[in-house]
C-alpha cells in the first residue's frame, strides 16, 4: 500500500484588524503623546512623519498587550481621543462660567 499523502501546507489567515483599543491602550497612547510632544530635545520643529514615527516607537516599546498597532491606527485613535477631550473641555468651560 502507498503511504498517505502529506498534509497540505498550513497557510496563515490574513491579519485583518487588530481589534478595538482597550482603556489600557488609550492610557498608553495618551502617555505616549505626553512624552513625545513635551520632549524638549526635539521640540515642535519635527515633521508629521517624524512625530508619528516617534509616537509609534514609544508606544511599541511600552505596549504590553501584544497587539501591534499601525502608525495610521494610532493617528486615528489619537484623533478620536483628542476630539473627545476638546469637547469635554468646552463643556467644562461652559459649566465654569
């Protein structure tokens, strides 16, 4: 009798979305923004690409979730967080009047 054929090679499923950001991810992104944007050695004279490259680098170093986030994803999430913070600050200002 002939031996059974070898199993087909395993293929990896496409990576797809990384999933929703957790509260811990959001806190890390906010802390990353604080560290990168307030770094006096660089200042505000950096290009957008350089800035977000540094954001991703800092986020990756401190990320313990094991989920790799693309730079574009970090920018998008930061935009959402920043918008929400600005809206909250406007409400707080209206209450304080």
